């Protein structure tokens, strides 16, 4: 049995960052990955493919130019699933190559196989040729991620009825699709299809979507979706899904109003990939959604030699945060100093239009009883917005009346996921409204929206005295 300092199960964002960090400490590291190639959900079926698909859809459909040339403008007529796939393969290959090189450069050993626990410091791995290996380590990191939730009432067939891992394999673009689940993944795919002029019905049992996002942003977003013909069927559950003889799918809805569409994407939730890990052998348990409980600062589980990071520990389930968690977990596991996970991190939703947010929403600020003021800028108020032909897009800043500090930053529209980092820096460095008012921004940029929004708030904020304290 070969012994390692650190074993990582899973090569997604959490696993790969942890492994590289451990290798940089000079440790002997093994990464076990059951997939054909390294990268995890992030590279193969989640983040990168969906973002590549989005970019391809926006480019080939001419979406970004429609403000100038009208809604019927297309860069390529008769877009096919093949057009969408072509770019996907190139991007994914680049991503994987970079990862493989990173592992090789840092002398991280990778092994393809299915890992499970034998005890708290030993794992067994079923290799590609049916052989079984055993490895032991001082510490083991679980970075196994998630698999799509597939309830029994959904007759998945990978042809017309897909989960979110399968949807990339569609062989043609449908005329209509029903997306079940208005979470981040469902909304991203629903709006990508809609940008390709596929008729989309978005189904959600709750009355609202993305409750962690500022409501004013969601109102703006919802208006844009409806304006371009997306149908939102909220507040009712899907009860049964059938394939009809004419090849269409039918979703029977609670309350009786059914939905017919050519394809169905079921994107309502994911489960921690823990069922095959033989957790009993190491004394760990997962919850009803397959997640593992950890200390949120160190990512240590209830078993001292075992750590867990990434989607398998639950919220926020982002590649960005998973990477940080993996790195911090590796530091703790190997007894090295580590910073705390950041209190405020950005959330990027790559819908069309995209949204990004950091800090408190207006609803949270009210709930906490903080006196505040908001400033809003529309992208159409910026010169860059005029140049780009944008008639939508909004940035909202929330400031404390008492300290004038930025409390929250919320953006919907082109470039939101990049723009948010200005807000993130100011918020995490405890900056105030004055930062935006007193600094010059490149012109013409969408980033100017920060200044416009800050000035909007400034117009209604009490004037600070010379010590920066509020006099009124
Ligand atoms: C459609 C979609 C879009 C997304 N978009 C974004 C986005 O835009 N931005 C963002 O930040 N996040 C996004 N995410 C989330 C992001 O993909 C995840 O947060 C991230 O992949 C989690 O990383 P991870 O390391 O925890 O696990 P994963 O990436 O899930 O990797 C886990 C790996 O572990 C392997 N594994 C599991 N069990 C075993 C075993 N027993 N033995 C060996 N190997 C095993 C799996 O094969 C897998 O490769 C998206 C997710 C989806 C599904």
C-alpha cells in the first residue's frame, strides 16, 4: 500500500486547488478522479461548458448587436446544435490541457478510478482495468462534488428529457423547451435557449426565484425575460412528465394547466456525490442531500484526518468559492497558516442578461434595521452603453447612512460578472461612497455606472462633517 501526505478525491475546482496547494508545500499528493479526464463538473458538464455555450449563443445569434439592428438580427442564420458544440470541444480541451499541465508541473500524481473509504486514513480505488488499489494518507480531502437530482417521476431519456449534465449532448436545437427549476442552473439555461429564439417555459414550484438576490434586480430581470416572450410558470409543481406520440413532451402541472414542449430540462437541484464513498467505514455521515458537514473555517469534518470542500459541503456551491475552500482545507490539513474564507464573495449568474451581486441586499439591510440609502445607475446613462447599444442594464449600490460604507452592490446586465469586482474591492476594504465620487473612472466604460449610482445616492445622503461624521 502506497502512503501519501495528502489524498484528494475529486479533481474539480476544490480538489485541484487543494492538491496544487499541498504540492507547493512540498508534500506527496495523490488525486483520484473517476471521470475520463481531470476537471470535475466545472470543466466537463457545469461551469465552463455552460459559459462557453452562452458565449457561443450570444455571438452566433448576434444578441449583443440587436440593440442597434433589431430583434431579427442574426450573425448566423439556422444555428444548429453542431455550431454550439464546435466551440465547446475546443474550449474544454484547452481547459483540461492546462489542468493536466498544472498537475504534472507540480508533481501531483493523478489516478483514474473510483475511490471509497476503507478506514479513516485509507482508501480503496477501483481502477480502469478492474484492479483495486489501496492508499493511505495523513489527511484526505473529499472534493467529490455533486450529481444532478433525478426524481423518479421524470423519465429522463437524454434525447428529449435531460438533466443539467446531459443537456450539452442535445443533437438539435428544439423549437420549445420547458425548464423545471428556477435556480441558478435552470435560469442560466432557460435564458441561453431564449437568446437562441427557442420558446422557453420556466417552471418553478415556489412563487419567486433566486431569493438571495436583491428583489429590485430580480424585478428588472423578470421584466426583461417576459418582454422577450419567456413564459414563467411559478407557484405550481410539476407532477408528471410524459412523452407523447407526436414526439412532444407534456408536463402535468399541479392545478391542471399542462405544458407541452419539444424538450424538457430538469434542473431542480443536485445531490452530494457521496453514496459510493462507503462513508460508514470512516465514521462520517452525509445528510439527506448527500452533503457532508464541516467546520466552516477549516473545512475539517467530524473525523480529524478527513476534510471536505466544494459543492459536497453545500452552499454556496460555486466553482469560485470551491477553489478557495480547497486551498484553505489543504493548509489546515497540512498544518500551514490559512486565511479565513471571505465574509463577502461575489455571486455570478450567467443568465442572459447576466447578474452579479455582493454584500447585503436591500431586504437584508431593512431586516437588520440599518439606516441606508441606495443609488441606481442604468447602463443607458453611460456613454459606453450608448456605444454598445444597450437599453437595459442596471447597477444598484447600497450605503450605510451612519458610516457611508458600501453595504451591497447588485448588477444586472452586460458585463455584470466582471464589473462586480470593483464593488467587491470597495466593500471588502470597507470603502465608502466617497471612493466612487472622488475617483476618476475610465471613460467611456460601463464601470462609470458606479460613479453615477454613487452620485445618485449622494444626492439623498446627509452631508458628512470634516471628520467624515454625519452632521444631519
Ligand atoms: C450547469 C452548471 C453551471 C455552473 N456555473 C457556474 C458558474 O458560472 N460559476 C461558478 O462559480 N460555479 C458554477 N457552477 C458550479 C460549479 O461547477 C461547482 O461549484 C464546482 O464544480 C464544484 O467543484 P467541486 O470541486 O466541489 O466538485 P466537482 O467540480 O463536482 O468535481 C468533483 C469531481 O469528483 C469526482 N468524483 C466524485 N466521486 C468520486 C469518487 N468516489 N472517486 C473519484 N472521483 C470522484 C467527480 O467525477 C468529479 O470530477 C455550475 C454548475 C453547473 C452544474
